[in-house]
């Protein structure tokens, strides 16, 4: 079985005053959308992390079996 991968870059929405919040919005909708196209959610990879430890960008990783032609 040979797998192919697709990556979806997401940037956190930063909000708050005094206490900063980092949120990745619409995660469920994005995962459900890829699933409806036959992709399986596999993992996530931190791409950009601030010095304070907050992760600002991630890649969602999707996989599916490669169809040999």
C-alpha cells in the first residue's frame, strides 16, 4: 500500500487583551471537508512557534491510499 499526503496550513487567530489567546478556527469543518474527499486526518505539525511557546501556525496532515493507474 502506497500513501500520498496533503498538507493544509493554518494560522492561529490571536485575540485578547492582557491575556493573549491563540485559536485555530474551523478545524472540524476542514477535517470533515477533506474526509468527504477521501482523505484521512493523520496528524499535525507545528510550523511557527513564538518565543513564548505559543504555536502560531500548523500544518494539518491528511493521507490516502494512492490509486495506481
